């Protein structure tokens, strides 16, 4: 596996939960996926072109469609990820119980670029956790996917609002917010 040094830091792209399991959830919105897919693929392609390792994370737990038996623990159709390493998680953070943290440290990774599914859940949680562990974190909102949500008062939050709120709480405290085009800038 080759890695690229950005400044004094070695970088890896983490693609979280970009898996077919989500297509089987009642909140799946194809139009949201169609908007997300090009950004995620461009980010993966950019990492590949720069020799940056691509790490794929799959969420696996005892709840279908997130079981191996379901057959949906595989990359979302339409994405070509071909990861350098793959990890399975059962928690929101990709760094809990998956071995990802050990892999990153053993490969000299100091900077992680976060992308995948869901913006405000596993991507945000992994970002906060990585920051707390001392990694330099870049969060690429346009390469994350989420779906509209309804709060306790019945208000429906659009994906744009969820993404904006996620950026607000992460930017400058836990991560640098970047676009696909600027994700790997030093």
C-alpha cells in the first residue's frame, strides 16, 4: 500500500457505511443518494490518484439489514471503492472495536479524511472520536449522505439543514470542513 505525506502528516481516506444495507431502510431516498454518489466517487478517485489509502468501513450488527446473512454488507451500487483495508463496526464510531485505530497508527496515519453515510451520525461521531484521539481530521460534507429527519416537535429537517448543522458543530473544533476539490490540500 502506498501513502502520501501531506506536510508532515500521512493521510488516509475513510469511507464509512457506504453499504447496500441503507437501501433497505424506510428513510432511504434515492434522490439523496444520486446527489451524494458523484462526490463520494470523485473523492475516492482523487485519493487513488494521489496514492492515498482508502479505508472502507461497514456497519454490521444483529439487526437486519445490517447482518452478514442479509447480503447487504457490500458497497452501494454505483460506487467503485476497492479499499486498501476494510473494517467492520457495530457502533457509531468507526474507531470503536473495529481495529481501525490500530491500523491507522501502525501505518503512520496522522490525518484522516471522513466521508460516507450518515452525515450526522456515523460520519460525525467518527470525526469527533478521531479528533479526540489526536488525528488531524478533514470532513467532506459533500461526500456524505443523509436523509430528512423529523424532530420531537414534528419539524422535518432537510438534508441541507442537517449537513449545515453538522458542519457548524465540527468546523474548527473537531475538523476542517472541505470540499471534494480541497479535501487533500495540506
